[in-house]
């Protein structure tokens, strides 16, 4: 069921492919957010967030990446009814414990590196 509102209008812009934009328009501009006066900033912000997400993904610990992938798969499987929500919760609990262990190990390693550097600096004086 779709609710129609006679007050709402569609965007009057034309897409790159020549078809009419089907998005809802703002009452003040007559355009959707992607075709309105702030469109260029929205596109820039979108590109930046994609870049940030990409950077985060490439810089993420490979072990965490696997866990995040597993959680994503589990969420899809729960949604598709392939596994029960209880099984999904169990996986999430295990994943959370794994993430904490990986993060803790990573923190220990970074701290050890800093301690070695600090000792090295002290010996120079
Ligand atoms: Zn539009």
C-alpha cells in the first residue's frame, strides 16, 4: 500500500539518461536533494564518505575484516530465515568476544612498540 499525498510533487529535473527524476521534490525548490541547490555538496559528501569507508576497510585489521564479514553474512541469513535469530545472536556474541580479543592484542602490541621507543629515547640522553 502506498500513501499518496496530493501536496507532494516529483522532482522536475532530468536525469543523465534523459528520463525524468522520480524522487520527491522539496516544496521550496521543486527539486529532490540530489538535484536541488545543495546537490554539489551532497555529491561531494557522498564521495568523501565512500572514501572514508574505503579507507577504514583497507586499514582495518584483516582478522576484524573477516569477523565483520561473518556478522554481515549472519545478519543476511537471519533476515532470510536461513538461521534462527538465536543462532545469529550466538554468532554475534562469539564475534564480539573475538573482536575484543583482537583489539586487546593490537593495543598490547602498540603499547609494547611505544615502550620500546620510549626506552630508546631515554638512552639517547
Ligand atoms: Zn531529482
